[in-house]
């Protein structure tokens, strides 16, 4: 368990457990895109959680406030690769904070923690994707030093 101190608050980051799945899904549903695409039925998320939990290159974070309430999450994936002289990448996805914590500095602290996690596990590059409609998130990532260097594509299978 790692601790983050943000202002007068102490937050903890742990590996999420199966019992966190419902609360994690609620965080994913708590935005303008998530509420339309995330399902109220947690069964498919529990199956996905089991896949994530059994993969040693995955870390699904549960971020809790001092009261123990789940207030954030992000999924970290370590991707070994041949490009960039065999660089390992840290992929950051599904980062969400409860609306009550946004604008407090918690997001910046969580990303600093995630970058340290990546470095400790041999990653030399952090990358993420972000929906084009999330303009507030774009500004946040740019403030952290991320650059929009690539065009991404998706294909539903």
C-alpha cells in the first residue's frame, strides 16, 4: 500500500480486489461518456477483473480516501517491446477520479505515483489514449508533460 498526501488529505493506492469491482464500475460510469457505455450489470466486469488480476503485466489501482471510500482508479499495463531499443512502455488507461476529488491535486499526485511505478518496473516511456471529446483531460495530460504525438485508431471487433 502506497500513500499520497494531497493538501491535508492522505490517500492510499492498493491493487484493486474483486470486491472493488462495483465501485470501480461506478467510477467509470461517472462521466459523460461512461454513463452511456458502461453497463449496470457487473458480471462482465468481474470476468474482466479476473483476467486483469491474473496478468503479471497489469496493475489495477484502487485509490481510497482517509475514510476508506474508493475515490479513484487507473489501470497500468507494462508492455515489453522491440521498438526504441527494446523499451518497455507504461500504458495508462481508465484513469478516473470521483468528482468530489477533481481539482484538488489528487490527479497530479496519482500520475506522479504511476510514473514512479513504471520506472520501478523498467518502463522508459509512459503513454495513454484519451477520447477526443475529453478536452479537460487533454489539458490535464498536457500540463503533466504529455504530448499528442500520434494519431490513434480503433476498430470494434
